């Protein structure tokens, strides 16, 4: 199953995880303290940073399919990551807001360029669909190993080398990933789509540069004007989903049914990632304001590093989830992907129910122990592994080949739309800068908010299970047989 290309690409994935999520871990404090942003503005910027990159996977998918190919797109994305983090170094050194926003704009564009190129190329390094499914779950855990290391360490690293030093470290890791892509160029080109093996015309290079400049400029504008920016995200995201609907109406029935199942999974993913987005926004804010003490009394943990618990559990959850479902399948127990998403919402309800209980019962000292967040992230991480690994695998298996990259980018669209919605929701618990966090604020403001999210998660369990039945009908036996690959998708 495993070969040198698998392992090399997984190292690139780890470098991405370490660099991107390291920046994410310290970005909230960087904007609050060094750049003087308010809590509401900080949550919008950080939420947008986690969301806008996936949104531009639409452009990344188009570039990979039509202009450059997957290999070139992925290689260039790591270069852009390195450049974006370098701009953050300058922004942190000079406390310069425009330079900092330019840095996260370039990094956001790089993420959009990376995602639709990485998954199809990584898939081609495996011999069978089954190997890819198992490998993708492990790859998801590899990404989370990098995320865990950086999210735990970076809040402490900035105490030694500052924000500019931590951003420089992220830039170095992104450049290392680019070097690995160059070293493995020949074997990767051998398995890449045909477009990767053809020279790129000057026209295509010019179009790529023009699109890139336009996209980066748009992202910078969105970060600088978040009220307008969030509406742009909505428009682009809904436009991409609308384009899929148009393709469905133009396609023949079997192909249209497969596209329809992708649409359903995208809608479920949007709902799920509203909860995932809370980790970078409202949950980080709550941990900064309330989490005190060492984990288990002896493991030092900075409040903003509480999100490191998520990738830590994802490292465990990836193999665990794969083992559970593969064991059930060997016993003849098969679940559709939508049913598995329903299980994810059950876990999400448990996570946010635990958080609601914690804030509602907080004492007068307004302290929540790190162990509570450990339990919360356990449930949410297992849910994330299910949605993050299995929905993408499902899309790759049912999508018509001529829109493969675009279809994968729709998963990123779901992350983008939900990320902005999540950030908007999170601003409802923001308080004025300098306001004291009291027991009343935690119990009432935080409690009502997370209680509402818990209730909605329960509703989404029923929605996901209903969607599962609909997908079964859309991928009926008579339509599964010609496709050849769909039986595996629904098992």
C-alpha cells in the first residue's frame, strides 16, 4: 500500500499542518494584542482566515484542471505559503496591519491553490480505491500530527522568539514542502494528469498570474473590509453551488444523480463546519478568558493552545474511525457516508453539550479546567475525522471525471461558507475590549450561545439520517452498476 511518493506527500501535508495551524494558533492573540483589534473584529478576521482559503479552492480547481495541472499547482501553493508567512514576519516586526493582512491574504490564496490539487494527486499514488480510502484517513491524521505539534508549541514559542520568529518558522516549513515536491518531480509527473506533462503556454501562464493577482487582491480587500468581505464569500460560495446545479440539469440522469448526492453532502458539510469553525473563534475566545491551570496538573498549556487538543485527538481518531468502520464492514454492516455524517453530528452534540454544561456551572472564579476542553475536543475531533476524511473520499468516487477538481473544491466551499457563518455567529459573544469577564457573562452569554448550538446539532442528526435514505435512492442499483465505482462509495 505505502510507497515513497505516499510518504513524501504525507510529509508535505505535515509541513502544511505545522506551518498553517501554527500561525492559526497565535493569530488571535497577535491581532488582539499586537495589532489592537477588538474581540469581534479579531474573531471575524481569524474566522475568515480559516474560511477564505478553502473558498478559493474554486479558483484552485479551475487552475489545476485547465491551466497548470495538479503538480504545478501544488508546488506553487507551497511557495505562496512561504511568501505569505514571510509577509507576516514583516507585519509583526513593524506592527503593520496592511502588511499582516497581505500575508494572510497570500496564505489564504495558497490554501485554495493547494486543496484541489493535493487530493487528486495523492489519490494517484495508490493502486486501488480501498488503499486510497485507508490512506486518506491516515493522511488526515498526519496533517493533525503537524497541527497538534504547532498548536501546542507556537503559543510558547512566541514567548521566546516573538510573533515574527514563529511566522518565520512557518515560512521555513512551507519552503521545505516545496523542496520535497521538486525532489519528487519526476515520479509524481509520471502519475499526474496529462496536463502536468505538457508544457504550459505563455497564454496560460499569463492567465494564471492575472487570476492569482486578482484573487490575492480580492482576499486582501475582504480582510480589510469584513462586512463587505463576508457577502463576497456568500456570493462566491453560493455561485459555485449554483454552477453544480446547472451542470446537473445539463447532464444525463445517472450523472445528474451522482452530482445531486455531492450537493447533499456539501450542504451537510456546511452545517457541520459551522461547528468546526467555533474552535478557531468562540471556543478559543472562551479558553483565553476562562481556561486556567495545567492539564492534569503537570502539563503546561497556554489558553490559546487549547485548540491543539483537536489535532491530538484527530491523530487517535483517524485510525480509530477507520478501524471501527472497516471492522463493521467485514461483518456485513455498511453505512452510507451521510449516515456516518449523522454519527458525526451525534458526537458534535455531545461536545457542545459538554461545553454548555461547563459554562453554565462555572464558579465565581470564572475558571474552567483544561480537562473539560480535553473532553470537548475528543468528541468534536472524532466527528471531524468522519466528515473531513469520508466526505472527500465520497466526492472523489462519485464525481464525473471531467469535473473532479471542481467537485473536490466544493468541499472547500462548504468550509468557507460555514467558516464565515461561524465567525458571524461567534461575534454574538464578544464583549467590549477591557471588559471584565464575570460569572454572569460566562453563564448567560456563553451558556445561551452554546446551548443553542447543542440543540441545533441534535436537529442535524435527524437531517443527516434522512439525507442518507435519499442518497440511497439516488444511487440505486440500476445506476450503481454502470458507474462501477459507486458501490465502494456507499460501503
